[in-house]
């Protein structure tokens, strides 16, 4: 499989598994990483996991989640209900509605602060982006599969149901690696491109 890295969950027997893997002679350089597996079992039994991997059992789904956490932690962790990750000892003693609203706002703030890769993000991750919701996120992913990936941010304007206002709200939080315009891979909003070009 030409493995470059192995992600090992930090749960039961995690250290022993790391030691075992480090003792194997590989044909190439393989790096072993310990990955926080909090909530991986919750994900593996969730509707999102069943939708993504309908033909695999929960053990395989859990393993995929741990591997993905090494590749893109934020994209994987947003699929898990925040309370399942463990947000504090007294999380059940506070108003559940207020807790959920606060957790949702925090997830949205973090996702928008970091930004997401438009060509790899799942619809579940995209729905946290300002200006997008579940339906638009699914349309973006569907359109991406049809066109084989986005080359520039303005391609989003061709997505069904995504108008100028939604584009204005979401564009600055979406990144395209190796885009035609290098600014498309930054946090600079398209409406400021002219300013950056003038400065350059």
C-alpha cells in the first residue's frame, strides 16, 4: 500500500501497539503517530459513518476516523457530536439546549477561523461555513464531483442555489490549494483581491 504513516489510537493498548509497529522492518520510512481517539466509536456507529461507508462494519469505520484525524483533524472532528469528545465533567449538569447552542457556535467559529479546503471538505464540514447550510454544502460536493474539483473560488457561483449573497459570506473561509489565482488559497476575500494586487 506504500504506507508513509500509521495512526494509532491513544486508547487501550495504544502504546503497546506503537511499540509493536516500531519494531517492524518496513521497506520505506514509515512514521508512527499517536492520535486522540475520543469519540471515534461514537462516529463509527453514527448515521454519517453509515452514509460514508455503508459496506463496512463499525471497527473499520472507527479505524478510518482515526486515520483521517491524522490527515485533517478538524474535518473529522466536526462529524462527532461535541459532547461525545468530552467537554467537561459537569456537561450534564447545565442546560442541554444552551450547551448545544454554545458548542455549535464554537465549532462554527473554529471552522470559519481555520477555513476549509473546498476540494476535500465533506458536506458535513462545509455546512459550518458562514452562508452555507446542509443543502448548499451537499450541492457544492455534488458539483465538485461533476466537474472534478474547483479551480477558482468564483466556480462556486455555478453551484445550484448559491447566489451572490451566499458567495459573499462564504468565499473568504474556503480555500483552493494550487488554484489558478494564488489568493484563492488564502483567507483574503475575493472582494479585496484588487487591493492586494495594487499593493503587489
